[in-house]
């Protein structure tokens, strides 16, 4: 997996991995009219019950105005989404079948009008605090309840994989009640 560019992208990538997704960061997904490249921030895919599940997550600030809407439309355009779907169909050998493609934007800053406009575009905007509270905490608890292996430590204490250092930090802070 290529390196993420920000800690928020890393957090989303680790969350997807913990939930069993194959994760790609900075996935090339199209060409801009000026010749630049669209790259998806973080995308995860897995096959579950004969359905290819894709979560395409962009990360950043939605400060408002027409420019934010145009940016969202470009990041989640039909061409970009089709390129990502085709990439994972090939990578996972899923030539024929149903695809559940979810568009998510994890926002470190947002305004209510942009969140509403994004919703009308089929994009689920998750403010960063809500993403951590609703998605990350739940994923950590679920993983600890049903780890892919049995812990060898006394008292069945289980820790997250070392490679998921941001999730480990959040788990540590939560365990020692350092988070509100």
C-alpha cells in the first residue's frame, strides 16, 4: 500500500484494513482537463457474500461555497468511480457481479450547507469527530471481540496490529480514559 499523505488519510486506511478491506491510497483514477491526475485519497474493497464492496473515501475540508461542490463532483465523478471499480474488479478477479460502491468524505472542517449538498450527490460526509466516535471506536471494539487469532497473553488481552499505529493510539487513549 502506498503511503497516505495525511494522518486523517492514514486513519481512514487503518480503519478500512481493520474491517477487512484491501486498501489503496493515492489510487490514480483519472486525468484532469489540464493534464493533471485525479487520485482517490483512500479506497478499500472486499468481496462479501458475492458482492464487491467498495468504500471510496476522500479526506479534507469542506469550507463551503460553489468550489467545494465542484471539487466533490470531480472527486466522485462517474469516470473516477468507474476507474476505481474496474481496478478492483481486476485486482480481485471479480468480473461479473453486484458492486456496492460507497462514497464517503471524512471532513476535518465542514459547513451544514455543503454536507447537505454532498448528501444530494450521494456522498456520505462524516465530520471527523463523528467518524472517530461512530466508525473507529466501533471497529476497534468489534475487532477485539472477534480477532482473527487467539491472543497468547494472560487474561486474553489483545492489542491491535502494530502497523495500525493511529488506531493503537486511539485505543490506548480510550482505554486509559484520556478521551472525552
